[in-house]
């Protein structure tokens, strides 16, 4: 007898293409009947749904008590739910699956710390802001903040005024790519230079949003496709009778920020260090040592080390290694499947073993597995 097809509702208050694609691909692979909610009253849809499962999110989970009341009042006898936002009401039986917001904020702060910035701001008031602020505080820095959730009420002049008052150059971390685009557009109309005066970083790596403006947006890759697959897999287990574990399931972001033009700026004043940074970035794919670089700039290795650590909080060797790691990731993402020895050579690693060791230390996996995951070939 044919197994009954599972009927699942995808009801999101906002559209994220990668997230939706991850859920839809899982549904197709597991023979679900997936209904995607489009428009209309979300609360009413959630109240009336009688299928096997729901994957849902709604606006600002910390304040949307009306939606929680709708969910708490309905029957859950035959329906299971995975929520992509935190749920406070204990009467709602669900599994929360979402990005690790604190880790995202921490990663953003570490990225900006490595670019030599001394002035910071955050356009967020969520857990991402907390992670960002806590990491900066551990390094002795504070940050200005502004909430994006009042954007509908705020005049553009108010946002522009906030940007103009920020000490320059300033590194600004935004809740998501849409908020980053809002800041970028405001800076554009206000003639504030990006990235020279404002370095702007978003979250989500939505290529459509990030590549739309004349200055492309850098972004933390929160792995939305994988989040969709993970949420669907968790719902599948709940429908099959597995009891939901206590606590939320959090997905860590990609360890490397996706760099584009909006953060392509090092906030350093030393002209010699600027030349060194440019040389290291442009020649990381070539086989050279820090000792050779020191001789090239007529300085000692110890002086070179102190200059980098004092200004960028990273050693010259680590800086070059980061550049080579980014080079390797770029080659591994290409459609052409380069042999690992060729990827290592083109990226600047002395051997494939050296590249393998670096990937294991940084990502906890091999370059081959990283390539598979980056192409979203996930089997859950």
C-alpha cells in the first residue's frame, strides 16, 4: 500500500528565495505536497490549516503576541510545526529552527576587527546585535546602534542624520541584506562614501539584493538554503512521531564573510601598512614567505608582525593565510571541478596537504566536503 503523502504548509511573513528553495527541494525529494502561502492574512491561514505540518515565520517574534495567541488557540492533534522564529508561548508545541544569530553577530565583529576599524555601528536590535556588541566589547570597542524595526515610521532624513553623525571611517553591521541596502541607498543620496566612510555588512548573502546597487554589498552567509533543508527535515521527524527535543536548533553561518565592494576598505592610516596590505592581497596566490615580504619592504619580520597585530589584530602570516583560504573557496565554488592540487597551487598554498590542514582548522572539514556543501548538495 502506498504511503500517505505528507501535506505541509509553508507560511512565511517574508520571502527569502534560498530558504524557500531549500524547503521546496526537500519536499520534492521526500514526496511531500507543499503549499506555499502567498499573500492574505497569515494568522487566519495558520489558524485554519489542518494538514500534517507547518513551517512558519512571522514578523518580529519578540513582539508579535497576536500571532502566538492564534497558534496557541488552535488544535495540534494532527498537525506538527517548525518555526523559524523564537516562540515564547509554551502552549505552542513546535520545534524552533533558525540561524545562530549570536554567532552571526560575533562573526561580523571579528571580520571588521580584522580590517582595522576603530568606529562601529549596528543597525539591528536583535540577538545579532548582542553578538556583535559583545565581541567588540571583548576587544575594547563600543558601538552606536539604531533599530531597523521602526523604519516604516522613520523619515529618511532621520536615518541620514544618524549616518552623518557616526564617527568616520565607520564599520556598520546590519540585521540583514535588505537593511544593509537601505543604509547603502541612504548613504548614496546623502553623498556618504561607501566603503571609505561607511563600510556596510549585511546578512543572508541574497545575490539579487547584494548586487543591485552600484556598490555591491558584503554579507554574512547565514546558509539559508541549508536552513530550509534542516527545517524541513526536523518537521519530517515530528510528523513521523519523533518527540521534539527541548530548546532550539541553531545553524552556524559560513565562517568566511562574502566580501564585496561595500567593505573593501582597511581603516589604517600608516601608508606603509596600506602598501603591504595591497601587496599581500594581490600576491597571496604566489609562493612567498613573510620573511621575503619583510625584505621587500626593507623591514624586519618582528617589525612587520608588530605593525599587523597592532593595527589589524592579526599576524602577517594569518593575513596571507586568510587571503589564500578565500582564493581556494572561490575556485572550489566554480562549476569546473579543479583537482585539489591545482586549487592549492592557484590559491597560493605550497601543497594540497597545507590547504587540507587549513580547511580542517578553519571549517572543521576537508576542501572536498566544503565544495559539496557550498553547492548545497545536502542529504538530510
